[in-house]
């Protein structure tokens, strides 16, 4: 019937039964009339009699006739656009089907053609031998057509080149000695190694008929290379020969799938080689993970990029307390801004070095930068030693902490002198020193340093016989400013000045950026795969060009220097290695070409196109239509019998709407219950109590009497602060250094008792992280006096030294007369407590010739450590009635008043930083602005 045929035409005789069906359907009762009759109770006693309706509605009859006709037509197996039989002879059907990367774009059409051939063989009762050219392990033994259809449905395109010769040999072995087969070649339209030999092997079978499916290769391309040149990224590609020009847009994507750049890939008319050029900054080009043609259809139109394109990872850690409000005073600001254009910066997620350094090393950095870190915990020191020994570069910058902790340290390239040389100091020069010309063997060779780049403070290296060989840069007076030494496979580099602008203006210059660039360039990629050996499969590229997990059959990639490893079934294209380092394996490389399928490989074959095999079976659509008509019939019966009306009467006008609302409420209730269970496991009472108000904290020592004195002391100080200032602190809180979160508290009072248990290394690391994050610890040593940190050492001072030994702190000094602590709220000359014999020690401020003219010297930020032995807590302590608990060592009542004032200044200094120093500088600033 024109473009329509039927697989079971005799079933159409069922259409003759439609008149009988019509006669039966008209007996369907009509919709009953609803009459309002109040005395309905009387009717309940009336005997009900069945009544037969005379006829049904015409539209219901038509609906059911259409339903019956749809079922009859579906059972007749109608086919739209039926094709003529393509098979000749009576032997088995042999199908050689390409399922390599080039078949991904038209795989559905390819399988539709193969399915049509197999179904035709099934109608003729012929077995089917099916061989896939990209599957070397496939079995080509003739099987029943139903089993062949199952194999076809389970097959798919593979991201590898085809091997037609191996497939032809499997068919030849399976069909040898049997009847002449009908041969069907379902190709991808491209030539491949062994195609001619495969054609000869199949021709030896003497096929009764050969059918060749050869699709058009117009528009097919393969990316063959990418070169990350200095000024642009150049991408090369190939295509089969074509008389017309071809243009395809290409995209650059990063690891997150974000588009970095776009360019046009152009093939001149008659040329098989094309090129694209991406004018993208090098900083962006280094983030490329993938190059793809827009609308890619197969793996050849995608090119993966491995770590040779990746920027180095640089981990940066600073010993300075974090100060987001003053970024220009942080060494991390200068380092990160200098290296971000050419490297990926990994910052420490925690100030606790014992936690942050191992996590950073797990990220596989190429370079680790330590900015003014003097003391490293033992485990961190060992981890960094291992990092350097395995080939990493450790770059350290000097600073007050490093200068104060000079000793036997294997993580510095040279021995250092204690202290630092500064302009105007004991070990000083008369004027800032510029850089000397870079040594010829230095990585900085040829780098011209402007004469205005000078250094005012540095850490000096001890003279040695090997010092000259370890110097990368000198100052004009001959003192080393950058030294380096090999440690295992890696290198330790030390810049003898600070990474911020406090010791030198080097971080403010372009020289700083270039020096860091050259140091990073010396490093290996932290994620680089080895140049030889075996790499496990990491990610795979499927035939459609999408990233997937590798199959279990994928073998490790064997890498040999200078030897190309082709993509095959054992090693399909993808990434090999791990997230710390991988090698990209692509389908094509420079010099590879694409050629059309040679006609002589299938001489005498009948050529067909996949598009001519698109016959459509109408049976599923007709069955679906019958199902829809049946649903309409059921709904019509409910309506005719008043089912919907009774439902509305029973549920009410709002009943239907209430059901979805009730269901939604149940879902929300279940979700809320799950959420409550999830968050109920976390005890937030202490966190809420610590953050709803400002609380002073004290360290739990384990001695109940000592801890009670600390609580009473901070309680008295909190009440005094609330009475004298606008701050209203909450009740003091006790902290356990082992488990409690410390960041809630601006200052922690720590009474150092030699009889108390020594804190663990984990607790010391947590308090070190707290201090680096901006917190302040006030150590109050149980001692008579502590006017110097040397001389006769008491038990309390020995315990304090044990605690400070593992803390990375800057040099200390007694509070100078011009320090902001003396002016934070009250004007003070000293800081007494219950006793008066001890100075209050704080971090040493940067001081120079101009310091004498300043009304207040605050340094930059807040001192993270304060030390005294004046027993502040006893002087502040009050009982529940507000009475003082302990007397002072002097009969003068002003001593306790000044002790409270000292506490107020400490708290205000911790909370406001150098705000007061800025205020006393206002007249000088206004005078300068007036000039």
C-alpha cells in the first residue's frame, strides 16, 4: 500500500467485525439523570429493577470503534517505508561492522541498518555471523538471529581505531567450509591499516552477495596536536581529502569545564591539514585541560591536555598572624600577588602547622613557601624534609621569627647568625644596600635589578668554604641575600630578607615577581607524571568524546622515553596516573592522516547508505494509541456514571486540594525530622554561649584551686571593664587546649604552674594556630619576678621555656614607653598585678631612626603573646559578693586600681589593635596633609 506494508495482513480481516462491535457497543447504558427527591428514605424500601438502555452516546461508540481498529492494525504489524530484501542466496549472513571512534556520530543509523539485515535473515531462517572491527575478543561463530540482535543491542562504539583484518580473519575461520555467505560491510567510511588484506580474506569466502555501507566523511576531523607557544596556543588537525574548504570552531576548557578561549579551525579547499590559533594569555592557557570542536561527535574531535600544560602548584604558609583588614602588611599578600599570574596558589586552611602542612603536601605542590616561620613542629619538619628529598623546592623568607630561632636546622641552606642586621642596629650598614649583579651560574643570571631596590634588614649567613657555591644573589657589600642548597632530589632556598615591605622594598618591585617566577620554573610539576614507567588508568575518553571512569580491562600505560604509545583496547585514550599526576593519551598525534575507505577493498559490492535503511515499525505507536483510547474510555465511564460527582460530594470542594498539601506537609515533616537528627548530634551550646558576647578565657590547668583563681580574676576584670568602658563582657569561660575551640576568644589567660601537667604537642600546635589567627595568649608565670628572660631560671620560667620551645613566636621585649599598650585606654607607665616586680613582655616592634619622633609605636597588628609574672588574676579576683580575694604585696590601694587598669588596656589593645596609635598620630597626619 504505497509506503506502507503489513507483516500479518490477514489480521486486517478483523476490520470486518467492526459493525458487530458497533451493535454491541450501542447497548452501553447512557449517563443516569440525577433528580432531587427529598423523601429518599421511602425509595430505599422499593425493590430495584434492572433496566436495559436503548442506546449509548454516539461519541462513546466511535471511541470504542477506534480502539478496536487500533488494536487490529497493530496486530497486523504495519511498517512505514518498507525496503526490498537486500540479501541473496541461502547461506549465513556475515556482518563486519565498524565500531571504532569514527562510528560514534552515526551509531544509531549503523545499528538500525544492521538490525534490518539481521531481521531479514531471521525471516529467511538464516544464521548470522557478527564481527566488530574494534573488538578483538569478539566471537564470529554463526548464531541465531535473535541472539545476534541481543549482541548488537549490547555493542557500542569504542574510542579506538578499527582492526578490520582481525575481524575478517575471525569471520573467515567461523565460516570456512560452509555455504557461501551473504556479506555485509558496515564501515565508518575511513581507511585503516589492513583494510586491503581484510577485503582479500573475505573475498576468499566466495560470498553470494556483498553489500557495502560507506557513509560520507564530509565534516569529519581529528585533532592531531597542540603547542603552547610563547605568544599563542596553536592547534593542528587533519581531515579526509575534500574539494571544498572546511571551518570548525574550537573551544578551550579548564578542568571545571569552563570555557577559556575560542578560535576557528580552518581547512583550505583541497587541503587535509588545518590549524587554529588561540590568542589567550599564558596565565589562562596554563589552565587548559581539554581542547574540543564545538558540537564534537567523537573522541578524535577532542584532545586532552596533560600536566605539561599545567601551572605549578605553590603552597604558601606565613608565620604572621592573619590580618585580613591589613593585607598590605601581610607577607602572603606580596607572595600570592607575585606568583598568581603563573602558578596556582594553595593557601594553608589552618594556622595549625601540624594540620595544614600535611594537607598542603597532599595536594602535590611543586614549591612550598614559608614566610618568616622559625620553629617547625617535629612532624612538620620531617614532612618538609621528605618533600624536599623527593624533588620539591622549599623557599623560605626571613623575618623576626626566623632571626630569633637560628640554630641547627636542616631546612635552611646555610648556617645563620643569631639576630639580624638592620639599618642603624649593632650589625648595620650606613645606608640601604642595593643588589649586586647576579652571578653567572645563578638561576637569576641576566636579571637586572633596578638600583632603587634596596634592603635595610637581613639575616646573615655564617662564612664557610662552600658559601660561594650556595649564593644565588648578593648585595652590593658582598653579603648573600639569596642562598640555596640541594637536599636529596630537591632544593632549599632562603631569601635572607622578609617577604613584606618591612625589611626591604624588594616585594614592591617587578624584580620580586621575576625572581619568584624563575624559582618556580626550576621546580618539577607537583602533579607531573614520570617520564618512564607504568601509570594506572585514571580517566577514560569514550567514543563520543566524554570523560568516564576507565573500564576494568584497561591496563596500565607503559611509558618509555621517546617512544609513542598508540591508543588501543588495552590502553584507550584518556588520562593515566592519578589526581596528583597524569599523562594524556590521545587518538592522533602530529603526522597522522585520515583517508577514505578504498573501493578496491570491496570490489563488486552493492553500495548502500545508512539513511535508506530507516524503515519504521508502526506497531508500537498503534499500541500506545490504543492504550490512550482505553484510558479515555475508562474516564468516560466514570463521568457517565457520576463517579466524579460523588467524589466531589464526599471530599468537599477543598478536599482535592487538601490531598497534595497534606502529602507535601508529610514530605517536609520527614525532611525536617531528618535535618533535626543530622544537626542534633552537634553540641552547639558552648559555641553559642561563646559567640553571643565577648568572653575572656583562661586555660584549664587541672589544678582546681588555680583554675578558680583564674575564674575569679577574669570575673573581677570583666566587671571592671563593664563599669568603666562601653564593652560588657560575658562571664569568663574555661578552655581545654586539647579539645575546645579557641578562636571564639580574643585573649586567653594562661597561668603557668610548674607543677601542672605539660601540655601535649597537639595542644601546643593548637595554641600556635590560635596565635597565628590573631589571638593573644597572656602567660602569667608563677614566679617572684621576671625582669629578664635570662639569668637565674626559676621552675616557672623553665616550664614557660618548655612551652615556648615549640611555638613559632617573634623576638620579645618589655613594653616600651611609647607602645600602644600604654595608651590603649588608660595612660600607664607599668603593668602591676598582685606583685609589681615583673615587666610585661610583648613581641618586639619594628623600630628605626624615625621611631623616636613618633608619639606611639604600635607595630603592625597585635602582639600574639604577652608574658608577665605579676599574678594578674589574684589582683583582679573577687568572690561572689564582689569582695577582693587576695591582698596585694603593697599596702597602697592604688596598686589594685592600676592592676585593673593594666587589664583594661590589655583587653582594649587586643580588641582594637593599633587604633589608639593611629589616633595619637592624627595631628602629625593632618600636618602632613596640610603641606
